[in-house]
């Protein structure tokens, strides 16, 4: 490889690595493939710019191990100061305290007819038995002011079909 091409190739590797990491954060969160590709491209860019590959590789491994140790120590420290409890909801929604799911009261709508108040694409709003409800179709589009019938209730989900 020509010496003039190496800095440009390293810069391209860094930019593509940054793009892959940004894709991982904003477009494909949670899967990890784009993030791993980004890390590999960053490492490749560093190796391209290095004069001594063995020393650079050793430095990258030391940095990775140090990052892992810092992460584990950080988790241990944050668990001691109850940091996670400040970020999460600690109360439980128990039935004896008064919390209840709307599933039982919505069962009464099964088989009843109503009219759509908004277009259902497939979700929207319908007036059923004088109540404004969030409903969903079985998959198709239903226009506004169309007659519908409730075919089933699954938890808080009310499924309708056009008449």
C-alpha cells in the first residue's frame, strides 16, 4: 500500500467507525452489530496510523482491559450508593393497594357495535356504547364514521371489525 494512501484510509476508517457507532446509538439500538463494526473500524484506523503495530496492539488491549475493569468497578460502586434505585420505579402496583388492569371492565364491550371517531390505521378511536375508546382493527384500514363491532378484548386492547 502506498504511503500517501494510508492516512486517507485511516481517516476513512475513523469516519466509517463513527458513522457505525452513530447508527448503533440512533438507528439500531440494542443489537450491537453496528457498534462492533464501529469499534473494529476505529481499531483498524489506529493500526493503520501506527508505526509499531505490536506496541499499538498492546496499547489497545491494555485500554480495553482497563475499560472493562473500570466498568465493573463502576457497577459495584453505583450499586452501593443506590444509584439504580434513583433511576427506576421501586414501587409495585399491587391489586390490594388499588391498582387494577382495565381488562375485566373492557370485556363488556365484546360483541357491541359502535362508530369510528377517527380513521383506524389500524389503531384509532371509536365510540362504543357511548364511550370513547382506543381501538385497533384486525389489520385493515377503516375510515371515519364507519360502523364497527368489537370482536375481542385482549387485556387493554380492544379489537374491532368493520360492519
